[in-house]
């Protein structure tokens, strides 16, 4: 590595302004103490208080619009084919 071009790293204290928790992290910051707004101890996402939005499909939205209860969208029926296959061809030929 080339000497003199890399910033000096030192142990810096990051302090949460909300809960007061301090983290000591190796950083190139010129300050000894850095204030941060929120940390992992007080952020709502890490505490499990964040609202989870449920994404619904078109059928569920329509059901909610008309307030139907126990609405289940119709499933498509699979078409049965009358094609002769090798397994049932011998049965047809025997008849």
C-alpha cells in the first residue's frame, strides 16, 4: 500500500440521541463523539412496532369492497383430454 494517502482510523463513540446507548466503532471521523438520531435499541423496526402492510390481490379487494364473507375466488377447471395414450391404447385395442 502507498504510504500517507489513507485516512487514519480511530475508535469513535456513536451516541444515540433518543435512548443514550453508546457504540464504539472504528471510524475515520474527525470527531471523538458522534450523535445519531436513532439506533437499533430504539428504532421501531427493530422493536417490532413497525406496521406491516398486507398486500391483497384483486379478488380480495373486490370481496372487501362488497363486504362478502368467506369469499373464495373460483379455481379454473382443468380440461380432461380424450387423447389416447400408450397406457390406455392397449385396453381400447383389446375391446
